[in-house]
């Protein structure tokens, strides 16, 4: 069986996010797993680290690639990215889910289309998703 090298990598910087949300690795881990499931990805493992005096990193290893967040609560900032291989899992859905949870005042996002030759950079439209 031959696999496609096609993939999409969405990165977003969020600003103006609540300190307490960004400083809670356990909360972020739960939200990251929900985001992965919302986009149809398969979660293989999760690692998280709560930093002192503040900040968190959560890495979700997906069968299709990865989802990550790095937070700076004192700045209201989180760097989020999701890369998925193939056509069936859309990383944008995971990003939209997380943006809906974090409710940032500002977002800056780019999407790389990978695995087709030269990288293509696009500006995705972030959408609020309905949280269940």
C-alpha cells in the first residue's frame, strides 16, 4: 500500500487568553484530546508539562501526526499547531475547536500545505465551532 505524502500544517498564535486557562496543563490536555477527536484524528499518546511559576506545554501524538500547544499565561499567549498527513483528517477543525475554547482577543494563523513539492503558505479562516 502506498501512502500519500500530502499534509496540512496549521499554526496559530493566540493573544488575550485567560491566564488561568493557559496555566492549567490538565485542562489544556483534556481540551487538546477533544480537539483531536473533533477533527477525526486518532490519539496515540499525550504528554504535558506544567511549568513553574507558570506556563504549560501539551503534545498530542496522533496516528496522523501531532497537535501541540505552548503557553505563556503572563502574556495571555498560546502557540498552537496541528499537522496531519493525508486527506481524511483536517487539522483546521482541531485549531477551530481550540480557538473556540480559549476565546482569544486576537489570532494570527497560517497553513502550510506540505508533501506536494514546494511548500504552499495560506491564511486560513478561523471559525468558531460549537462546543458540546
